[in-house]
C-alpha cells in the first residue's frame, strides 16, 4: 500500500545526502527531505525501527559513525547539513561587490537560523543525549560564529561604501562581541577544536582594535584629541593581543593585523606628539572612556521552509504531497491507548468496583445473620443442600486450589518485576542526585548555580513517594488476601474433596417435622433470600455486559474521523494526543454516565431487600427457638462462607493482577523518565564543569583589556584608513551519512567554493591580488591555517 511512498522517501534521502556543491538547488533537496521527516514524525513513533548512521562533522571522532533508531536524530543531521550548505553558499559569493556581501550576510543569518531551530525545537525532542557536535554549547557556538561572519559582511560593506568612522566602529564592535561569545561557548564544547577557539579569539581582538581605531578617527574629526590618544592606545593593545594568536590565523588575516598595527602605531605617534605640543588635552584613562555603541545588523532567521515545513507540503506545494498520508498517525494510536486506559479505569472504579462492593456487603450481611446455613439446616435435615453440592462440583471441575496457587505465584512475579523496575529508576535518580551534590561540594554553591536535583525534577521525586505508597498498600492487600486464603484453605479442601468427606463434615439433624408457624416464617425468609439471589444474578450479568461493552468499545474509527477533522481545520499543526481530550470526555460521558447513575438506584434497591431479609430472619429466629440443629447449621454456614470467601479471593487476585499490570506501565515510564533526566543532567553538568574549569574568553572583551601604556615617537602624518581585511568565514563541515557515497569523477575545486577535500579553511576571502599569491613554506611543527583543518 505504501510501496510508492517508501520509494519516494528513499529517493528524497539520496538526493539530500548527495548534495556536494554549494549551489542553491541543494537547498530545496535538503529542505524537502527535512519537511517530510517532520510530517512523518506525526505518523510514526520516534523509534521507527530503522537505524540512521552518520559521521560527526566536528570533534575528534569524525571517522567513527554514529547510529541511532531515532527520527529526530535523522532530522538533526539533515538540518545540520542544511546549515552547512547555507554557510558554504555564503563563502562562495563575490565579496568584492556590495550585492555579494549582502547575499553572504543573508546566507549566514539563514544558516544561524537553522542552527537555532535545531537547538530550540529539534534537539530537545531527541529523548536521548545529543551527540557531542550537536549538543547545546556546540550549537550555540556555531550560531554565534555564523552571526559574527554575517556581521563582518555588513562591516566590510560599510567600509567599501565609505560610511562614517563612527558607524564603522559600531559595526566592528558588534563583530568583536559575536566572535567573543562564539569563543566562550566553544570553550565549553568537546567538539570544537582549539584551533577554532584561537581563531575566534584572534578575530575578537582584531575587530576590537578596528573598532577603537575607527572611533579614534572619529575623535580626531571632532577634535577630541585626548580621547583619540586613549583609543589609539587601546587599539594597539587589542592588536597585540590578536597577534598572540598569529599561529592560528591565515596569512591574509595576519597581514591585515600587521598593517593595522603599523597604521595604529603611526597615528598614535602623531596623535601623542600633536597633543603634547599643540592641543594639551588630558588623555582619559580607559575606565573613563565611553563604551562603544553597537550596531547589530544580523539575527538568526529561520527559513520559512524549516520553521513551518508542513506549509510547503501539498499537491501543488513546493515539496510535493505529504507521504504516508493514508497512514494512521502515531498520535491516534497513542490516543486510542489513552482512551482505553481511561475507559477501563472508569469502568473499574465507577461501575464494576462499586457493584462488586454492593455484592460483598450482601454476603457480609448474610454471614452475620448465619444465612443461608440456618435455613438450609431446617429445610434439608439430611444430606447436602443442592446449592452446596453445586459449589463443590464447580470447585472440583475448575481445580480451584491449584488455580489459586498459580494465581498467587503469578501475582508475586508481577510484583517482583514492578519492584525491580521501580528500584532501577529510583537508583538512577539517587545516583544523579549524589553526583550533583558532589559537584556542588567541589565547586561551591555560588559557582554551581543550577538547581538541585529535587528542585529540577520535583515531579519525579514526588513519584518516588507515590509509587512506594502504591507498593506498600499493595503489599498489605496481598498479605490480607493470602491470610484470608490460608484461613479458608481447610474448608475449601473439604468442599473440593470427595462427596463422602463433605457428607461426613455436615452432621444430620434429628428433627422429623417442622411446626406450621416455623414453616411459614422459613418460607417468607426463603422468598427474601430468593429476591437477593435474583438481584445478585442480575448484577453479575450486568457486570459482564458492562465489561463486554467496554471490550467492544472500538474508538479507532471515531478517532480517525476526529483526526481527519483536526487536520482539515489545522493543517499546520502536528496532531498530538492532547488534541483529543475534549473528544475523550464527550465519548465517555455519552457511553457511561447512564450506567454510573444506575449504580445509585441499584444501591437503594439492595438496601430495601436487605432490610426485608433482616425482618424475615428475626421472625424466623423467634419461631425457631428450641428447635435444635445448631451443629448442622454451623457446618453448612462454614461451607457457604468458604465458598463466598473463595469467590472474593479470586476477585481480589484478579484485581491484584490488573493492578500490577497497570503499575508496570507507571514504573516503566518512571524509569525511562528518570534515566532521561539523568542523561540530561550529566550533559548539563559536563558543560557547567567545563565552564568553571576553563577561563572564558569574555575576559577579553573590548572594555576589559589590561591597561598598558606605550609611548611612541610622534609623527605628523594625517589620519588615513588602513587596508581593511575582508570577512574571514569559517564554514561548518558537512555531516556525512554512512557509508559515504563515492563520487564518480574527481573534480578540481571551484574558485570561491568550499570543497570537502580542501578541509576547513578559516578566513576564506575573495581571490587576493597577484602579489599576495606568493606563499611561504611552512615551518616544521607549525600549523598553517591556509592548509585547512583535516579531522582524523
């Protein structure tokens, strides 16, 4: 039925994972497959039963594939590649034109938007700890790095278009901030290499220097000569800090840094000389300098086909019709299970359990009145009453005692399984709590700022007490049922034994005739007992009818109709079980409210019948005084009570089995949630521990540089603009599926395009001038950034 859909989704995946070149046509291929994955998330469970295998793009394990049976894991990897493609499109444009710079900035913002969407919407739904190059800190770093490169494009365009120095300074300051933030997150990541971190630090200092230099030029124009000197000195400090990372940047960036240093040095000499000899303005300390304003031009923009993919699926839509449209959504299956659970709980707690309790009250009342034993002893002074013979035959036919022993053993097994599952989940929670307490003691409460375990997951810790209460209550009930059975066992063995043994247990009466008055009272009492018996029989049939109706209550057709209605009314919303709450309430009310109301009327009818039995029995007892037959009456009553007790034990064992089966779902869900919470907390703790163990790059921000004084020889050169570096993008490596497809033909790199065979190059830029193409031989043992990064 779905063969064609399977072929289409397989074709979409092949096209998506084989996008190799930075071309705009690849965007649709990847986004179309991602949209279908989102749609399929509403049709299939997350563990769909297919292993998706991918190679990491970052880190030190890029040669080791990772496989997961997880639709969201597949979606994460596909979106990661989409972000990588946007970043590669950005570095492939012409950076020497304003339009090219605008396109590059747009692509960088879209790439950051895809990463943001992954971080906020997809990764939290994985239900497992994310792989190391897609954890939160890594994605945060990549998002800020992409935004930094997009902001750098706007800065370069402003330089190219000749904007005012103050405007360029604001743009450069924001570039510096973004690189600093990216570096701060990168330090916490286990996937981002130290070369990238040093590169981000160099770019942070570089643009801090450029921002202060441009602001100094603005001060010169506004005749703020003292402030000009102060900002030029701070710019020189930033340049020197950037040059400390010279091993990790390519030659283009290094040449730009040296050129900026020379220009700042010359202007600083000139500014200090002019101010010392002519203007005599006080040079303010850095702490008194006004913080540079920021002009943020970029924001993470999620592409429309990623933010709302279902809007692009349809017969005439961009990505074609949704696949598996006729397949019942997985949410409908879940909703059916939820409805059945609620229905069974309602039937049990509000119908069958109250009716069974009413029947139990009948038996309790009759046992208190020694009925029907006293009446049977009078009516049949010899032999065994027919009703008691029927009970004995039923016990023998059903092998009742062995059946009860098996039921007790099965219940004990269910209890042990539930207890073990709960213990596993509880120990997982307590182990995580102990780890958190140890780390809190190690780093101190002021530094270890995340909430304690019991505050982070109060629901789970409350469940511990709830489930322990369930188990303790169930254990008490089990003990009570077992004690009841132990007391009944001798009488049940007699009742289920041979007829001779039963006859020997019940003595015969010596009375030969029944007085007329006693016979009349006995007849009236028998009539009342028959009414009670008919009520019990009718109630048993009613309970069975209710259970049969519940078993036949197939909610799936109605759920499918409701799901279709919801899809028509809200096609942009993925159906979840919460959408069926009103449907559940309405259906349960229409089907079972009348039965619930009938329970109250049945209770009233029973109360009237029991009052009539008590009156008739009182008259019967008065008329029977002095008639004897007490031993036979006692024996018959004991056997009748054993039969009633047997039925009660059977019912309670069935209730216990149902309870433990229901509890198994609760403790199973508790264990999974406890383990998932532990995984999340350990990943969070690793990031926080890394953050506390390593110095953040935020200490390198523009306004927190260590104050140093450098005195240069003054110069009389007029202010001029240094050669400005072009944007230095660091493209994201594409995640490869496993096994990686082999290209049919080896192609040489296309100018301006990033090729996976080239590695990752920091600082890609337009083709330099002819004289800048001369390359020096790399020194032994020194990494050459222009050679790119090759993982593994």
